[in-house]
C-alpha cells in the first residue's frame, strides 16, 4: 500500500483519460477482446506535438491534451474502447516533468535517482518504480500505479481514508536527446506479457521531432496559410461593413 498526500492529484492522474474521452464523440466501439486480432504496427506522427511512435495498430481515436490541467501537453491514442471506457491506449505527454527537478537518468548520481524513485513510490501513488533502458544510449524510469493507496490529511499527515483503484497503469518517464521530458502511459485492461512487450517496443521507438527541419518548415507554412486566410476574412468583413454604410 502506498501513500499520497492529495487524493485529488491521484484522481486527476488516473481518470483524466477516460473523462476527456467521454467528452468527445465516442469512436466506433472496439472491445479489448478483439485487440489481438489487429497485428499490423502503425507509425503515428503527431504534427502538433512533434513526435513519432510505433503503435500496435492504427488508433481509432486521438484526443489532444487529455487532462484537466491546462499546463500539460500531449495526446491520447485510443486503440480499443467499450463505450466511453478506454480499454487500450497510450497517453503521451511531452512536458511530463520539470527538467531541473528530476535527476538525469543517464548521468545522475545513484543516490539522486534512488531518492526520486523512493518519492514516486511514497508520494506519487506508484506501487513500483525502477530504472529502465529506453534505448541503448538512453535510460528512463518505469513505474506502475498502486492498486490501494492511503490518503493522508495534508495538514496533520494522518491517514484519512483509502483509495482503491479499479485499474493500474504503467508509465515510462524519460528525456529525449533533444531535451524534452516525456511520459508514456499504458492504459490496458490486461497486463499480459504481450501487451507490456508491445508497449515497451513503442516506448523504444519514440522519436522526438521537435528539431526536425521538415516538420518546422511545415508548421511555418501552416501558420502563414492560417494568417493569410484570417487576413482575407478580416478584409472581406471590413469591406462588407463599409458597403453597408
């Protein structure tokens, strides 16, 4: 059993995905039991958040910024659902932690990384957290949320209740060579080895396109096109008002 000071923090972390998905129009239902029939990998590229990741197959829905907090950025890729309940998916956050508040997983001291892992387990609502190799040259942290958590009163520090989660989630935290702080969350009705192995493969495939010249060039063109379109509309509206006078 793990402890966390603020229940609301944990609830937002765990339930943000399904809550925001419920606010969207539901995608065509794909039961989790049918997931294994779809075995064609799909390379997904996010133009908005500048990353590429290999998925188990093409997402049936993509939800931008699936959090209540406005300072988080990323996407939820939905692979299977039952109604509004996401049964299988990834949540990718491109600004998952503050760079200066988290040790370097590749070059940081053993003590600093150990303290970080301890905090994740004691205060972050995770049952387990450990170092993991993302690629040959890049390390990160793998963590799984706890199923039962003591909820502490923030003023007294005393246990005021117990939170029992209906699901557990796997997270991987890492920095890209380009310097962004990434979190990839696995939502799955099953933690069978094949699901976890596919997820790990997806994490290893993650590519940060933030410095990609083609992507940035396309962004500039898109922004220019939007500006030109807005300018034309403004001119048209202005002329229309003048004609009415």
